[in-house]
C-alpha cells in the first residue's frame, strides 16, 4: 500500500461479503493511490543509464532539460520506492479513477474454463484509454515550470488524444505528430484531439508517401521542440517516469482483488508497444515472485520476442538518447497494422530489463488471431476492445484454454487498456475479410 493510503478496508462485515459476490468492484475517489510505485528498487540489477546521442556518455539533467521539466527528469532516475502524486494531479484523476475491476464471467463461460479472469477497465477515462494516467502529470509538471507548449508523437492516437485532454486542463498548446498510417485509418482520433485543442499533422512531415512509424514521429516532435524556450516534449511510453505514473492501475487492482476475496493472480497480462500499460499493471506485482508477468506484442513488430538487447536510439533520426532495450533497430518501419500503438521498434528499458532477467515473459501474435479473440470478448462481455487491448485478450484466451486442459483454477488479470470505438475500421476489415494476417 502506498504511503498516505488509508489503513484497512474502507467497508466491513456484510457489505464486504456482498461485494465479494459481485463481478465488478469499484473504489471511492479517495482510494486513488497517493503515491506511484517505483519498480527500479525491485529490479534484479540496476538499468544502465541512457547515453548522449553525440558523445555516447551518460546523459545528465542538463542534457534532458531542453526536453523535460526537472521534476520528470528527477523521476526518471529516482530509486525511491514511492513517489508522491501531486494533489492537483489527483484532483483531475478523480474524474474517472479509481477504474473498475471486472470479472469476465461471461468470457469464462464461453471458454468453458475453470480459470477466473479479471480485467482492469481503463476504457472509462475521458480519452478512452490508460494514457491520461501519465498525460495529466506530464502536463501539470510542464505548466508548473512555466512551459506553454508541448510537442509529441502518437501512433494509434490514444496518446495524442490523452495529452490533448490533459493540456486542455492546464491551458497548454499542443502539437501532435501522428503516424501517417493511423492518421489515415483513424480520422476521428484527429477530431478528438482537435476538439480538446490539439493540432495534428501526419508524420513523417517531409515524406508524404511514407506510412510512418513512432520512431519517425518522435523525430518530428523533438525537432519541433529543440530551440524553443516555451516548448517541451512529452512522451507517452518507454521512459521510466511514464511507466511510473501508470502504476496506479496495478496498485488499484491489488486492492480490488483483495476486496473481491481473491488471492494474488497467477498471471498478469498486458499488450506491449513501448511498455506503458504493461508496466502500469505489472510493476506493482514484480515483488510477488509467484506471479507470472506476460507482455503481448504484434508478430509484425516483435521487439521483445525477436529483437536484440542493445543500446539504440528512441527515434529514427538519432536525436534522442540511446537506451538499453530490446530493439528491432531505430530505422525499422513496421507494416501498417491497425494496432498502431504497438508499432514501436524498441521497448521500455525497465520492461526490457525484466524480460532479459527472466522475470517477465513475452509472446507475439498475428493480427488475425488478435481480432478473433477481440470479437469473442466483445460478444461475450459486450465491450469492443481497442486493437492494442485485443493483443492482451488473445493471450488471456490462450491462458484460459490451457487452464481448461489442465483443470487448473488459475487466476488471470489483464489490462483492458482502451475501447475500440475509434478503431471500428479495423473491425470492418476483419469482419469482411480484408485484414492482412501477417506472419512475421
């Protein structure tokens, strides 16, 4: 339990017994974690520092100051076990947090599995995904430092949407560089960003015929930021402070599982692009040795399952520091699959360290099998997942079917990281046989 949280259950006796008979568990607004969980002290060994792209020497705070506020730079390197959440951030998070924990009983019945499946419903945020969990604190720290404008990249549009919402709360301008394939596939993501005040252009800006990649969009956003005193850059995944902010997901889930009368999960599953929603739900379980942690990625962008662990740039142009991570190469351009949020050549150094040490597993699926599971989930549970969330659901289905074969009453927890209402063109392609099923 993070510092500052109330001791003991907030309900007792017959009320708790009644709640444990339900399939949906919520917490009151005052139960939002008051501190973020820092996984760094729990790693098997410390992560090597990022390197300056010019000197190849470890970067210092002064090297990062043109991009980030000092508070976030401090969080990036902190080894403190807990980091307090500012009250101004909590005030905004209470618009939707704590998010529900739901038992997927209808999916369990459809699969005929003895496994108990739970999901954290992050789709209830204003932007429809987990991304505002870090967008809000990033906008807050920048505004407090006097920054008036942010630049960023976005893949499927979830991050750009979330940051647009967050910037509106602190009266910040925002310029979003959206991967061109997603810009063309998902026009309503652009509309959402513009409704909250963000400006959106397709990336790469200097190659109109290019499908784009997150690495190229990062280069565009960093170029825009450098040299402007009023502007900082904001990243939606990969970096330590981003994953730190997302740990509210796993912290809430732990408390809600206890409220449900459940033991620790046997396995915690989430999709992985850069690592933000994966880290958010899994990191609080890292100290629990008996809990398996599983990252799920697209077969067309198999960073953890087929990449190499080495220092690499975070962007195509080599403007960002080099990070120790699993990578497919910073010039890798993945196919224009619908799960745009998972189309990144690298991964979080924290996630990479856990995979390298064997504490976290990774699997990859072609998008045809992903959408098969997503449709099965939608028809059983009534919720249409974002394609990114569908990757996690695919692994959940396979885990549940494996439990069916063995008869094991496995407890499965996964992160339902976003809804698919702005991704219906992907479902249209799948349902009408137009979805390419890449094989890696």
